[in-house]
C-alpha cells in the first residue's frame, strides 16, 4: 500500500489495543504487550498473520478525513473481512465512541450507501440504519 500524505500511524496504536489477537491471547481492549509507547511494534518482523493482514481503512482511504484517525475518535472504522458489514470497533472502556457526531455522521452515510453498519465494543454491538436510528444487535 502506498503511503498517503498525512495518513501515517504516528503515535496511533489504537488497533493494538482495540482488536483481539488470539495468537497473543490478547483480548479486545487491552494494549498488546508488544506495542511500543509512542507507536510501533516490538515484534513487527515476526508479527502474526492477523496483524500482518490488518490494513487500517483510515490510512488507505483518501476520502476519509484526518479527523477520523482511530485514536482521535475512539473507534476503528473497518470493513469486516468475513461479511459485508462496515464496522466501527470501539474500545470497550469507551463503548459509545461511535456516537460522537463525526463518527455517527460517517456511519449513517455508509448505511445510506447501502452498507450494513454495526458498531462494536467488546461483546456489545449496535446496528446503525440509514435514517439515523440505531439499536442493539441481537
């Protein structure tokens, strides 16, 4: 992936905290033990496939505002690789980060574009609809 100017991880390591990494027995919401303070991975060269395969949508989408950087909004915006869902994955410590106006507006726009939109935080999940209504996933 070619770097997009202004779209570097920098100090953001939100994916290293929010995402579950079973290869390290790391649950969602805890910072990976291999994550360096200030950003970067201590086992980058030998990281597991789940980390190697992860691509930050914020970094790769030119149309996504710099204001939507995951550590700034408290949510990773991502395509679910196993379904057609568009997701906002939040830190379980801040489960409603997806409700901030900037993120919510983005999620509703994705729903209006015909996507199935789900916000997740730990084991909790909410479906966001094109009309701006939302509710828990069952």
